[in-house]
């Protein structure tokens, strides 16, 4: 995700929670003590009278707890939990952490909800989920990513800053509290992205500069270790994933460099040529069209700044043709060369193999990247540009 100097949006609930949501993910109820008491009492083979005698309450009180018409005094929870030899969290059915598969399903469901349900309702559910699972760092990372990928859906500009501020809070918590180095590294990147949007570059320098420029990677050593144990397939998957990640990082670096050297016509043109060769070498149009779409827009904007409208239109033609090609449904995948990547993608957290937003929103944003981009204002009367916008609008309805 690239942040220009001035951006409007970034694009890397308080209602009764249902027992199961539309994606099949079990959501946490506030208190699930009644059913658990029944299950634990049956497991232990005791009556309501026996449980009441142990706790020091009436049988009627236990009956009300089990039917959910009342709850025990908080001071009784440790006694109940120890009697059944379970934790207080288990007693009330509270799960402070969510499994990876559930996180992925929740992300996908909420992403779809952002395109189909009232925005404030879905946002409220995201915020409430973040409160309830505040110690589940993979989930906080996913929820923060969800927010920054849906800022364009906000009904009011002020909410954009609020959403990014909340995402920033979650990313900072993950970076400082999580045990997993991978989570901390991802959180650091996303935290920096939010800070740039909030016009706080000095803080980005403060948190990124101490790390310095990274040299080398762990993949060759890890792959060698797997080879020594005779697991060549795992070694190959690790190396393929490392190559793929570095190639995609290289595209992100090029995109930033294009924005920087926009006033230098030779460097800009040379960078575009080298990028084109890289695209062909790694078959990026089919391997990862999403990253290429963003590059074509950056290239077109650069050529417009240089006053070369023909080259800008050529880049926008490439953008439109790719956006209208057979790239749907959008999802990350390998190819004949990267033949071990699909299982690696499946093991990733969020968004994993799935796009970061619902496909209907992506198609709409593809059109707006042309039709509402101030850089392309001088092209609005050009029939070629109008035709591209019309084609993209038709694609929204596909």
C-alpha cells in the first residue's frame, strides 16, 4: 500500500451477537454460564441441590443460573470454577482468543458486510469485537487491516481519521505486546502506514529507523535445515515463498520510487521500462494483478505530471485491459513456477488468499481510480479516456 502526500482513503458493533454469523463463525456471547453449568453438572453427576449446597445458595438460585434468568454473584465464580476444575473463563464461556480459521472467516464476512449492510452497523461490530478480544493479537491485526481497507466506505470524512486512529491503536498494541515476531513486524508496517496518513512522519522515522535496513533473510537457512532433515518439499515451499515475497516487495519499492522521481523524466521512464521487464519475467499479470493495477495508476499519474498525456493514456489502457481481463475472482495463488505457494497462502492469516475487500467494492474503486482521480482531469474530454471509464463502469455490474 502506497501513501501519497495527500490521501483521502487508505486501501493495504453494538447489537445482539448471533450464535453463528453468516460465514459460519461462532461469535462470543457475553455470558454462556447457564449451559456450561448444566454440562459440567451432568459430567460430574450431581444434582442442582448438591451444587447449591456446595456453593451455599438455594436450589432455586442454581435453577435460575442454568436457565439464564439470573447470574451468580461475581464472588462465587472462582468457587464454581474450582468445583468443576475449570477456569473462570471456561465457566462463563469466554474465549479471549480466536482461532486462525475463525479470524479468516470473520474477516471475509465483515468485508462482505461492508458492501451490503449499513456502514455504521458493521463498523460498530468491528469495534465491539476488538474490545472483546483485546488480547487476541492476530485478530486485532486483522480488524485493523479491515478498517484501513474500508475507509473509502465511510459516510463522513471525519470517520476516516477515527477509523485509522482505532486501527493505529490496535497495531501499536500488537507491536508492543505480541510474542510472535511475525505479528510484530506486520503490525510495525501497518502502524507506519496509519501514521503517514495522519501526517505524523517523524513518528514513522522513530519506530522504523532503529531497525535499520535489513540485510539477508532467514529463508535460505531455514530451507537448508529442512533439506538436512530430508524434507525437500518444505524447503522448496519456503524458498518459493521468499522469492515471491521479495518480488512483491520490489514492486512496492518501485512504486514508491516512481512517485519520488516523477520530475525526472529520464529516471521515471527508465524505471517504467525496468518494471515492464520485471512484470514479464514473473508473469505478474496473472500471478498478482492487484499490485500491478496500482502500479499502472501511479505510472499514468507520473506521465500526466510530466505533461506526456499519450504515455499516460497508454498506462491507463493497460490498467483498464487488466481490470477487465479474466482475473476474477481475485485471490492470491501460485502458478506453474510457484507451484508450492498455494498451501503457503492458505496458512497465512488475513486476508490470506482472499482480497482485502469485497469484490464489488474493488470493481467500484477500479472505476473511481480513473473517473474521480484529479490527476486525470485534463483527460476527461478525450474519447479514449471516456471509453475506458465506460468499460469499467460496465464491469462494476458484471
